[in-house]
């Protein structure tokens, strides 16, 4: 009896110790995969609580809305250019010959319950996604969050932006309406302007001479399968690296490259969940009250017709604007005609984005800084970088204005040529002016920070001294404010000449080293940053008061 009871007791005790069947499976999996330990370690991380970090969440949540609404639309959309007679609910087009793609789009809009809401929410979510992603990347750019070890994350974000733009372009063209067909004609002309391979690319993309018979089917495959799969892969890689690296944070007391000050995971998760519902609600409100892309007003695509006042979505406006304001230049080269009016805008637009993607590596080369950086910069402390970013945005915005040259001309009763010439001049003048003004403003803000550190904050209180002199009283800054204004590091520009020590302060005498030294001087020379006050200067000034 006792022996049997002891054996049974041991078995029961082991069973209690090991837990239920589910826990044993979890322990078995964790012992071989280490998932639980990894998740538990990541769960102890802190997440900085700053509003600008929500921009990345807007990108993620709007992408989720795109996927969910896109799946719904796929169930009803027919990606075919076969012609059918429209007999749906929209009376003005009844009896018209349209493609199956256009017919199914009208069916979704007027006959499927909630179809128009889902379709418009899908379109608005795409616009919000690209906008939030561009603003998010600008935040990363201006604060230097792309520095080591996050160069790959910058590239992933850059590729997501490019893929998002092409996803919007291919989705915009699926309804086979007159507006999208007009845009596709422009795309085809741009592709044909590419020397040697342009004709082959056009034939491959459209399945024959434009517009072909397989255009919608091919664009549907690209829009529904290829681009989303690539974007999901990039998002997963982006999030993995974001978790792998320590989170960036804005400068402040107690914040260093070795720690992160912020909210625990559970609190952050609850706030993020609430923010997801806010983003989703905002997108669906836009889809319910703001009409977008009413294809029934444009009608089906006809190769002999052009939609008046056609405008692409805003993110493709830079390409359309460059095309519109480019003079109609053509040259003959070895028996071939080069359509410079398409080729030059294409080259400039591609170069504009390639410079954006390569910038982290350019700055790392100029600064010769190979350290990990987890504290963000204040844009004013990097005047040249900030000025370059504003110049890039100014070029983008001027080109976007060029995409609406006909609308501007008709609304303000001016000639299209006048608007086009204003945009042409602005494409050269605006970036230079924006660079100069932004740089001077950043340097002025640095001078103000220096004065605040040395003399304190102005209180607005005027005091009369015994000798009759009037003096404004200043209040010393707190230690927290002093830290924020003085924590940044100021780089010393690299000089050309014989190779120096490990600090990288000297380069060789070749062409590349001289270029590197010149760029380093332009980025961090005497006229590009205001020397921050030293501890000795601060003590000397404060001792006088």
C-alpha cells in the first residue's frame, strides 16, 4: 500500500510540476526553438513615447486596411478587358460597351452592399499609407535615425515607398476607365523614351502594342500578388530590424546610447491598439464622406479620347509635373530619335529618389563615423542635412504644382505657358533658396541655444540698476534644459592630405579623398555649425551673475 501510494504520489507530483499537456508542448517547443525566451526578453523593452513615432504606426495600420479591403474587392473584381454590355444600376451608362473590369468596378460601386465604401476606403488608405510613409521617412531623415546600425532599415523604408507608389499606380489603372487610360498613355510614352529597351519593355508590360488586351490582367497580378508580397516581406524585415536594434529616442536627461526611456510593452500595446482603431476609423470616415475616383463620371477607356483635367494621385504628381513642364526636345542619334521630353524627366525623377535612398551611406562616408547612434539629432544641429532635406521637398512640391498646370491656368485665368515657365524656373530656384534659408534659420536657432545656455531664459522683467541702467532679468536654465541644448556632438571636418591616424581626420591625396574632404568641409565646416559653449565658458558667465 505504502509503496503503491508513493509511486502514485511521485507520478502526481511530477504531473503537477510539469503542468498540463499544453504547457508541456510549449516547454518542448521553447527548448528547441527558444521562442518564449526571446519573446519574454523583447517584452521587457521600453518604447519611447513621442508623437512622431506614431507616423510609422500609421503606415502599418493603413497597410492593414489596404490588405483587408483589397481582399474584399478581389472577390468581386474581374480583371479582364473583354467587352460586355453594361446593364447595371448606373443609368447613364446602360447599354454602353465596356470592359469586364470597368463593368465589375461599377458593380462593386452600385450593386454590392458596402462596395463603394470599401472601394473608397481602399483608395484613401493607399493615399494615407504613402503620405505617412513619406512623412515618416522625413522624420527619420531630419533626426538622423538612419545612421548605423539602421542603414538597412532606411533602405527597406525607401523600397516600401517606391513599391507603395507603384502599387497605387497599378491599382489606379485597374478599373479601365478613361482617366486611368489617359495616365497609362503617359506611362507608355515615358517607357518608350528609354533608349534601346523602351519598346521591348512596353510590349512586355502591355502584352502587345498599347493598350493591348492583357493590360488589366497583368496589372492585377502585379497589384494583387507581386507588389503586396514584396511589401509584406519588407515590412517583416523592417519590424524585425526595429526590434533587433535598440529603439532611437530624442535627447533628454538620463537618455544615452546605452538605454531606452519610455513605456513598457503592455502599456505601449494598449495605446497602439487604440491608435489602430483611430486610424481605421479616420480612413473609413474619409471613404464615407469624401468621394474619390468616381470612374462612372469618366466613362470607359477609349484610345481616341482623353480625359480633360486628368490628375494622378499626389505621389505620382512629381513625375507628371516634370513631364508637363519639360520642353518638347528631340534629338537624332545614330539614326534613332531620342525623346528628351520624356527621357530627361524620367532620369531626373529616378535620380531624385536614388539620392534619397543613398543618403545614409553618403553621410557616413563624409563623417567617417562608424559608431552606433541611438540618440536622435535636433534638426537645427545639422544645418546642411536639414537644408538638403528641405531643398528635396521644395523640388518635389514645385514639380507637384507643375502636375496641375492646366487646373491652375483655368481656375486663375492665366495661360498654361505662364504656369509652366513659373514651374520651370521654380525647379531651379526654389531648392537653392530653400537650402540657403533653411541653413540660415538652423544656424540662427543654434545661436539662440548658445545664448540661452550662457545667459539663461529671458523673463521679460526689467530691472533698474543703481546707476540708472535698465537691464532685463534672465532666469538660468534647468539641468534638463541645459542637457538638451548641449548634448549634441559637433563633427570636425576631414582634411585632405597624407593619411592620418585612426580618427580619420586626414585622407589621401587622390580624387575621391579630395572630394570627401570637400564634402566634409561643406557639411561641418566653420560656416555650417555654431560652436556650442564649453563648460569653462558656462562657468565664467554664471560666475559673473
